[in-house]
């Protein structure tokens, strides 16, 4: 009976999702039109124009963050990928671990071999914070989760749910936790969300890295380049 009730509830949500999504697209088109108008105005009143453009952009970003599909993905994303692997939202207390995790992902060529350990740790922390600031500026409503195994943090997943894509901003694990299928399980979970939302899953990756080979195994294909990074994309079968 409980299972039947749950299926009925999901059916009602799916029945309502289409008209809500259509209304959302209409509202987003309105915001895009207003944004374009303000950007096209002559720069007669630069201060006022800049203020209005920022307000419109902020309103548009808030609307994207409350997209019906993105909200659905956040609420349906599994917080457990196996019996021992779970995820939880990142907190301020995780900062030290996140800096340690970031340093562990740097290759020998990316590390500062000429520095002593203390100086290198400081520079790595500064690099990580600068990267955090940049990602937050580009994706202010991105979700940062800590990957946990038996209450011990072992990695992080940073994802932005947009109206037309799921973008993986970062997925990383401590060295001793790699090659165990954890990253593969997380990718499969994100692909399942892409199917539910009917949007592609996209990311940028360094060419020739292990991560690129993992993404290729999961069906991601090349879709251009972004500076030093390759752009990769996985599209749900229904959209191809």
C-alpha cells in the first residue's frame, strides 16, 4: 500500500511538472528580454543602468535556482551511493578538509616543488579559496556536497543545476579512495538526474587525465574546448 501511494504521489508530481515547467520558461523568457533591453540601452546613465542590469541578473539567477527541474533534482538526488558512501551539504567546518582535498588532486607538475611544505600548503590554500570565489561568482547557486564514508569525509561533489543543463563543477576523492567505483557511482547518479530533468550533463576536464577516461567510460563525448580544458557532455537518450 505504501509503495502504491508513493507511486501515485510521483504520478501527480509528474502530471503537474509539465505546466509548471512551461510557466517557468515563459517567466525566464521575460527576464531574458528585460535583461537584453537594459544591456542594449545607450550608456547615458551608466550608474542607473548598471544597477538595473545587476538587479535583473540577480532575479534571473534566483529564478534559475528555483527551476522546477533543478528543485526536483536536488530533492531526488540520492544521498547514499552504497552501504557505506553518503553525501551531506558542505559546512564552514569542512574548509580545512576541502583545502586538503584540493591539494591532494594537484599533480607533481602543478605542485610548488621549490617551496617548503608550510609555504606550499599556504599557497595551495590560497589557490583553493580563489577557485572557490571564482566558481561561486559564476554559479552562485551551485550545490557543494561532502562525500562521506562511515562518517569520515573522503571527497567532494560540486554541481550546478540549471534550467537547461546539469554542470559538474568538481568531483574529487582522496587518493586512497580512488579506483573503487565511488566516482563512477556518483556519475551514474548525476546521469539519472539528467534523464529525469531531460537535460544534458556537462563538465570541463584536463585532457589526458584519469578523470577524462572515466567520463568517456560513462558515455561523455567531447564538445569543444575551454582554454586548457576539454568540454565534455552526456545527453540522455531521449534528447538525442
